[in-house]
């Protein structure tokens, strides 16, 4: 099956947000006072997300991008990514991250089947980065 948008373009890409939580407080994304965190019962389980992914791939999705919040802060994310990468027909698994947890998780992400990373980095200037992220350290990104 071929998915088409209203302009006749082929849709082959799905973005799945796995959490509303983040380890930064970027001014363009998070109110200064923070947000009320969702209960685990109010977000899709990994099993639900894999089901969505399987159905999406079955109708023509080839690439899935995992986002958040910051997806690397969700518990058992590596197990989920491994399961997702095994979905028959999925050609590309991508993850968007702020990079803060990459040093400790990069090898596991690779082993889980993540093929590409998109690292959000607002500035290389220390003070600008700290200002935008409300205290983040650019050297950890």
C-alpha cells in the first residue's frame, strides 16, 4: 500500500514520541515552572508503540524516528528500540536526542538497531546554550 498526502507525495516516515519527560528545560519547549508529568497509565506502553509501528510498516512506513521529550530518559528504552528494530519491513530506525546521555548509551543504541541519530544542539556557545536550556552544560551534549 502506498500512503499519499493531499499533494500526492509518498508518506514513508513516522515519528513516535515515547515520553513527555526531558533532562533539560529549554525555553522554547518547556515552561519555566515545568509541566505536570503524565502518569504511566496515560502514555502508550512499549507494546502499544510496537503495535502501532507494525501496523504503520504494514501500510508503507519505512522509517521511524523516536522522539520525546528526551527519549533516552524513558526506562527500558534500549529494550524497546531492539524490539522496534526487529519489525519486519522497517528499513530505518532513527532517534532524536539532546545528547546528554549518549556517552553512556551510544553502544547500546547501536546494538539495539538504531541506525541514525539526530542530536539537537541549540548552540556551541556555553552561555547561550545554558540560557536556552535553563542551565544545561554544552560540554555534556
